[in-house]
């Protein structure tokens, strides 16, 4: 193919950013640009492509530039302009989703051939503003040599394909490490496409069953409004009473698709959830589903058969009626079925707050859209401040009380709700596990303490006659489990002046954490409390 000419660059320059109206003349110019400067750019990329770097190029001569003013017919049309540049991208074969790449092409404004390391700034799959800023900051401070390298039109006659390809290959080889480091800087080491963001319907019962109309949308076309069905499909999202092989089967409208096999089926995501109280117009962080698996049609149908056989589907339908809903759990044309995702309760992260929710001050910092769609979650995972950890907690005394600000009204659950149904499951599995581990010792479930009439979830009697008390808690957050169990265990063991047990065990399905272990160790050392934590997995 003939090398780039001054005519090619002049043609691109002449029409750069000019409006494309689709006239016969425009179509002629479009064809000429495709066959010359765009075709040569693609050829350039093809010469650079290897097994380690794939080339992507589209001869998209025009781009959208906003809507036109309304015409006489009252309609608006999408305005188009000629692109001022051509491009071909070079990137790792499995790096499409990262949005960072080498690019080569022609700049019509400056009339130059050029190459650089760049990122996706617009269009489908573009990075968000924060990521683009991180890329630019990295390139400016740590890799300024990876910016645009140009060949001016005045120097064009000194270049040919051989020299151009050699120069760009040397550039990419020199900045191969820069390319990888830029990706790490932009994505904070996360796997792009794995972390998602989704909205769920409002619920005041901890998403364990339908909670009625309070706080829900009143829009006439909304499924959760009384005009349609009176419930949202996510209302059972944290109902762990009906598990199948350790998995909870739920629904997210953000994953809902008429063609359930077309997009996400069979894939797994980490999905951060938020919700909106329609009554107060406030947004809240609900939690995050780690390793949430999007169901295939076959997986969904299998789960539906189990629910039907166990009577769970009828139970859910009755819960809709009890909450004042009128819709059917099957949801008809609204969704293929009542399930489209599954996850393990152990893989759910919830805020450690009184009501299990965390107020979002500015939803625009989370997402540009609050629709029930699946969005990429670009938020950086929270990292504990080392300086605060090193400094430690302390009490601040003040000479006089500060003037209090008006409190924000919050219409939420009011307090964390223990996960109904799951308590009995964990308690039963704890009892079975203890029977196997301590064969020959007396194990009792729901033991009474007389004369108070209080019940202990599980008690183990050692050969020496001493007792071990086990208290089961299944709150959404492990910290809440520890907090609630601690007081009960101390009461069971020592109210009012008794010493019924010298070993107290907090039990839940959550995996333990370094913070929990450190806290219990501190209590043991400081107050001589014989405390420990035991996880009983759900499978």
C-alpha cells in the first residue's frame, strides 16, 4: 500500500470537525477518507500486530456531536461531524476491558502522523472521569515519554512504511512496562468488569420478605408500586431460610433480561448494591454480593423446581399477599422467573450500622444513573487508614457541648434484623458438629437456665462437669453478631452472681476476621473473659 502523502493529511485537515449532513458531497468525501488516510492507518496497525498485541481499527469517519435544533416538523436529529483524527489501537489480546492501549494514527489538526499510550475516553467501554484522571496523572508524572510522538507533514517525505513501523515498534517495546503499570494505576489492581453496581428496591424488613408500600416507588409503571404488583423482586434478597446446597437464589432487576442467555448468564460478579427511599428521596448503600453467579436458564429452572417441590414458592406468594401486594411471584412478562442470581450468605458484605444501611450523601459520586441497570463499579475498595490504626481509638473531652445540627430524618429498618430461618440452620449444624467432634460428651440444644427460664442455643458438658455455652447469631455483619452475643453469653454465665460457664463461644456463619480475633483476645487479656469465635459454614 502507498505510504501516507501530504494530500492525505490535507484532506483530513480540511474536513476535521466540520458538520456531516449526509449530502452526496459528504458521502463522496467520506468514501475518499476511508480509502486513503483511514485505510492506511488500519494497514499501519496491521503491520504492528503480533501474537502479543492485537490491532483494533474501525474506519469510522464521522462521530456524533449532539442533537440538532428542532426542525419544522418538531423533531430533533443527531448531529454528526467529521473526525479530526484516525486511529488504530494495539493492546494485549485479553485486555479489551481495561481501556488502556497504544494508539497510532493521523491528527488532522496538526497534520501529523503519531503514536502514543492512551486510554478510552469516550464511547462504549470508556473509563470514568476518575480513572481517566488517574491515567493522565500517571502519564504526566511517571511516564511523560509515552505521550504523543509525531511526524510532521514537513518531514513526511523522509519516512516510509519500514521506518514508521520500526519507530512505533521500538516505542511500544520501550513502554511495555509502562502499559502494564498504567493499567494497574487506573484499576487499583482490580479486575475490570468483575465489580458491578446495581440498584435494588426499597425494603424495611432487611430484604427477607416483602415489606409493603412504605418507601417504594409510586410511579404507575413501576412493578413495586401498588398500580402494578405491589412488590419488588429483590425483597427476598437476604432471605437465607431457603437455601439450596448452601446457595441463596435471588433476583436483581439489574440482571433482568428477556433473553436471559444473551448477556451475563453463567458469569460471576462482585455486585455493590444501593437503594432509594422514595418517600425521603435518600439513597443508601445496602451491601455487596461477592462472587454472585448469574443463572443460566437451566440453573434457574432447576431452582424453581426445588422451590415448588418444597412449597417455598407458595410461601413467597403468601408473603406478597400479607404485605398488601397483588402481583404473582412468577412475574409474567416482567421477568423470566423469580430468580436470576445465586450466592453464598458467607459472601455477602453488609454495613455495620444500626439498620444495616449506610446513607449515601451524594449518589452522583457513585453513579451517573440510578436506573435498575448493571453498571461497572469504579469505586476504590475501602482501605483502613494505617495512621488511625497506629494512633488507636481515644476519647476526646470538650469544655462545652457543641451546638447540634438538625438531624436528618431517616425512614429505615431502625435496627439490624437477624436473618430469620438461618439461625435454626446454623444452630442445628452446630449441634451436629459438636456431637461428632466431642463424641461421648453431653450436648444440649436450647438448654434452660432455672429459675430465670432463659434458653441457651447450645451447651456442652465436659467430662469434668464444666459447661461451655454457645450463642448463635446470624446478623448481616460479623461485628453485630459479636456485639449481640457477648452480652447474652455474659448474662447466661453470670447473672446475677453465678459462674455457670467458664468458656463462652460466639457462633455464626461468617468467616472470622483479624479484627474479631484481635478484639476477643483483648477482652480475654484485659478482663479475663474466656471468649472465642466459631464459624459454622452453611454447607
